[in-house]
C-alpha cells in the first residue's frame, strides 16, 4: 500500500497538479504538443502501475482481514510509511539520478530539489515507518520470550 501511495503522491502531486516534471521530461522535454503527449503517456503508465499495486495491496489486506491477521493501526501505518518512503527513495535515486529521466523541479538548483525529495519524501517517512512497525517485531520477541 505504501508503494502505491508514494507513487501516487509523485504522479498526482508533482506530475499532474504542480506539473514540475513528467516521467520522461529529462530525456524528452515537453516543449511541443507531440513531446508533451509522450510525457503524459508515460505519466499514465506510471499511474497505472500505482493503481495495479493498490489493487494488489487491497487484495492482500482483505486476505489478512479474512484470516484475522491484521496488524495494529500503528504497525500498519508504519509499514505504509516505510513502503512509501522506500519507493520514493529508490525511484528517486534510479529515475532522477542514475537514469536522468526527470528531476523533481528542473529549474535552478535542481540537485537540491532532488536531494530534498530523497530526504523528505524518502528517508524520513521510511525511517518513521520503520520505527512504528518495530512494535510488531517487539511483540513477536516478547511472545517468544514468554513461551
């Protein structure tokens, strides 16, 4: 669920609403209608990926609910934050820095925007999520010690 929500935040927020970049705008500048259409198509495939991951996550969530194995809200929130942050960090490193498909805000100081995205959209939520989900691990350890 976190992967999908992290992707949707990028796709909807940065691609569609703010229009800071598009999926391929680092390689195919959106300076003509034809190039803009290619970028919008790539954005659509990215959003489709996020939607499919959402469907998969919902199927898993309902399966866990049926077996009454749902984690506590704090642990679930932790995993969602971890997934969103990890996705944004990995996607940011690969798409922004390694492949150069696009930058977060390709204006002056684009590297600062990219690093800010990696920290604020990636590392911070992943670390908070990791700490929140630790409650689950702590309880497993406590149960094993009691047994």
